[in-house]
C-alpha cells in the first residue's frame, strides 16, 4: 500500500509541473447562509482554527451543519454544537475522498480534496476547495464543454491548464487562486465521468506556448458562428496568436444560429440616445436597418459591436439586421455564441468528430502557437493511470443497465482496482465488495 501511495504522489506531482494544488472559491456567485456537508467517499478530519476537533471521524452517514455566527463559523454535528471558529477545514485523509455540499436553496455539488470554510465581510459563508491541480482541471473540463470523445476533453484540458498556470495568482489577494465562475473558469462540480478524466490525463504535461516558449492566453467560446475574432476587436490588446480565422467547423451546431426581434423605435432610439447617432440622416438610418456581415466587423455607425452585444444581451456580435417596414421591427439574425476570440468549443467537437487531431485543432484556433510537453513527465505512471481508467470505461459499457451506488463512482473503483493490483489480484467488477476494499491504511 505504501508503494501505491508513492505512485499516486508521483503522479500528482508530475501532472502539474508548476502547480501541485490550488485553492478555488466555490459557490462564488451565491450567498450562503447555511450549508450541510456530507461525505460520499473516504473519511475526513475536522479542523477548527489550529485545533483538530475530530480525527478520521467524518464519513458516510455523517452530516455537518455550518452557519455564520458573527465573523465565525458555527459547527453542528448530529444536533450537537461543537462551537464557533474563524476557520473550519474538512481535511481528506487520503486521495479518494468526496464531499457533498448542500447549501440552503442552492443545487448541491460534490468535490474532492479539502474544504475550507470562513465568514466573509458580508457575514456569509465563504467556501474554498483546496484540491490537486489536475483534479481541478478535470472539473473545469466537465463544467465547460460537452461531448463523448476523450479527445474533446483533451483539447479543453490543455487550454484550461494553460490558462490556469498563466493566471495562477489571479485571486491571490483574496487568499485563493481562482473562483468557480466565468470570471476565471467554470468549476461547478468534481469530475464524475471517467472519460473526461481520461482526456484530462492524456493531456498531462501539455500546455500551449508562443514562439518564445511563453504560456499564451487561451480564451475560448461556445461557437464562432463561422469566423473567430481578432483579440483587439473584442479587447484592447492585439495578440499574434489570437487572429481571426475562418471556422466552418462551427456551422450546424447547437449554438450556430440565433435570432432576436426588436421594435424599430427601440433599435434606432438606442443609437440616438446612448451614442448620439443622427438617425434622421438617411444614409445612417439605412445602415442601421440593413447592416450585414459576411465576415466579422467591429462597428456599426462607429458604435462598437461589443457594446451593442452587452446592452441588448446578444449571444454574439456576429449578426445581420433585417428590417420589416410593415411591422416596424428589426430582426437580428446572429451567428455563434460568445466573444469569438480563440477556440470555438463546438468547432472543436465537430473537428474531433471528423478525426482531426487534437494538436491540429489547437493550432487552427491559436495562430502560430505550439504545444509544449514537459520532457521530465514520468510517462510510466501516466500510462498506467490511463490504462486503468480505460478499463473502468469499458466495464461501464459492458454493464450499462446495472444499478449503481455511490461505491460505483469511478474514483472509488480506481482505488479498488489499484489496491487489488497491489495484492496481485484480478479485479472482477461483478464480484461482491470486500470490507477491506474500503479500508485504506496510508
């Protein structure tokens, strides 16, 4: 078992190169007055300030209630109040541990790693997940893209890993690395799908760099609508690897097209009142009512399309204006979803489906960029990990109708598989679980 722990620790370190663990503020866009913490896998220590309240005592069947009390966190277990503390930490006792978070009136989530709870300046609970870097990346991939091919997840993992390493100190002043929303990257749950973890691990050690070997910015969006945008057309900086490129791969996908209908007066008065455009001028009025883009433009009547997108809550800036003089309305017929800079996720999904390699996809969307691979990455451990997750995926396919429980979670099964391999046993997924399969002596 000690050798297994060593392998896992080496793998964890190898996968991240410059980041072993990160702290991510979760539920960052929510106000939390009370939360219930339960435990789906493994056991946890309960730490309060600098004291260990409970050691390896929190596991399946236990629930802890937390609520703010002034600037402290009130802790209640099984109806018994343990006290109020400045900081409360649920510390995982091994790698295979899963927490279930149930805030009042907010959808529950599950996370791996540790959980740190404090009270913020507004008197509400603040939750931070202290987690292994690659576990975080897998959760981001699950939150940010859809699909069923590990190569889709491999591409997303590479760009999400690159962004995270480049922006590792984004929230340093607040005491954590990232938040869980689009201000950073979405991280709305732990990775519950082994195929997503497989794609993430297959990309381990890979990042995207420019010609000088520096990590690049890797913005992405849902769908380009057929053409990506230059970075300076959306933001201020013109970056050589964020150039507008044709993107027919984004056609005929979920977010390829959109429509918004507006009253003619609302459309025209917007330009007159907010941007001082002379809508009485016939040529200007004509442009506003017949505006079209066969390729992406930046402005209409000198008004930035990015501003119009924000003010009218449009899906993209890539749209045409169709005028109905009889009904006195305009129809904005749009393409794509998102800012349009960098990688199109739905374009990626289509390209993977066509058999285009993950590195070609990245080079298509990030002009002149290169994939950097950490040469010191110990492939032996990574390949072993990939083989075991692939085995779990195959088992799922062969037992699609089987009723599952929490113990069928891929993370728990991975540890069972590794444990039995350590004892040189053959893992039969249909055999009865042994009590020893769930007892780890680290």
